[in-house]
C-alpha cells in the first residue's frame, strides 16, 4: 500500500479554520461566556423573566459556537493521528477511514465558514416558513407541496426540529399554502436566502395533452419571535375565528372547533393554525406566527428606510429567484448566484446545501 499523504489538504483546512477563528474572535466569545455565566448564576435573575431568557439564550448560543470550533480542532488532530496509524501499519481500511473523515471535516468546515457570515440582527433565530402556490393551477399547488417536502427533507437531513403549523389543501392536487416552524439556531439566517418566487417548468401530469407547463410558488421566511421581543398586539387590532380542522378533500380531522385563524386588522395579515390538539394550543401557535410576521414587517420597513436614505436602487429581493426545470432538460438554477445542478430529484429530496451556501455568500457580497 502506498503511503497516505493528505498534507496539502489538511494544510488548507487549517488555513481556513484559522480565518474562521479570527473572524469569530474566540477569546472575545470566551469572555462573553464568562460574563453571561456570572449573570445566569445570579439568584435574582428570574425576577425579570425577559432579561433572564435573553441571557440564557445568548449563553447557549455562544457556548455552542465555541464548542463547535473546539470539537472541530479535536477531530482534525485525531485525523492526523489516524493518518500516522494508517501509514505505520500499512492499513488500507484505516486509510479509507481517514479519507472519509477528511471529507466530513471539509463539509463541516464549509458550514462553519457560512456561519461566520450569519451576523445579521435576526440571523441566529429559528424561523417560520410559509409556502404559497402561485400561478399555474394544479401544477402550482402540486409544486407548492413539492417545495414543502423539499424543505422538510432538508431540515430532517440537518437534524433540525420542524413542526407543520398549518396546511391549506387544494381542491385538486397539492396545497394552497403551508406554514412550518423550524426550531433551530441560525435557521432564519440560513433559510432567509430561500425567500422569493420559485418557478417550475415540466411536462404537466395534469394536462391530457402532456404540454409543458410553467408554474410558480412563493416562499416567505420570517424570524421566530422570542420572549425578549416587544411586539404588543392590542386585542382590538385582531379578530379571532375558530373552525374545524380538515384534511385533503375536506375530510374531517376534528369534530370540534379547535383550529384558529387570527386576522391582524391594521395590516391585513392572516395566520391560522390547526395542527395542535386544542384550540388554546392553536391560538398560542398562531399568535407566535403573527408576532413573527409583524417583527419581520417592522424589520423590512426599517431596511426600506435605510435603503431610501442611502439611495439604493437595486432590485427588490426574491423575484423568480430559482428555476426548477424538468423538461426539456434537467436543471435547477439559482438566478441570483448562478449556482446550478443537473439533478432536480436530489434537490427536491432536500439537497439544498449548495444553494443556501451560495445564497448566503451572494447576499453578503451585496451588503458591502
């Protein structure tokens, strides 16, 4: 067996890691952890629940960042030992294990690199995703359901916790809309680049003539509200309706009026939740989504004012940001970053990491 030499690859990994560590400023993060731990140990901290929640949340987030770097450095050191072992014993199996570990570390390094770019005000939040069908009839509602499955599969592969809060089924195929909660730190920062109009081109399975059909769906991403956010909603500004949950084709799922729809009268924002077991739980979930959307609306208005003052004349974010072409050829292409793949099946099965990473880098470049 020839000697396993991964010197140049490990050198590159260490160089990239050094850049990430410098950007994160680990000594500063460790100082923050010490300060937050001192605050968290104060017996009076829970006299102010909002402040306590903020402290513990920041502490957990900062500790996770430092722990991620430390674990990566340990794995990299272990890899170097593994390579020495493979060469000293001329062990092919150990060599293959070392090569696999290097690939895993390179993939993890790409994730760490992307996280250093997620430093927006709400990037560290969990997310609320809403998918809506657009023009295209049954093809569009079917496409919306394909997107919902795609994002749920992506989250599953990442080990993220998700909950489908509401689904509005179409009379024919697919869904009119769906609202999903993704409960994972930095979910908003990563998935926010998925917001916008998605376009599908394919030979329609709903067209007897088998003609090519173009359909659209919209994806909205907002940061999940936290207890420390101040989004007061006066009772006279909302209307609450209750109704029975239903499934595909209107089939009754529930024999009680447990589903809840909340309308925010000043903005016209409507949210609903029907997937919890009780009306009280559905109301709480719907209020959380409404608060998240109002928070995002406030953030968007502030951003719009900043752009106006800066004279920013760039196009608005998200118009037809990605095309999924199944006929006459196979391709998925992001129209902002030009990132593309020729395997739509893999993309619809949740293989989105390349698109998301390219989107984050593109967005960061545009902010400079």
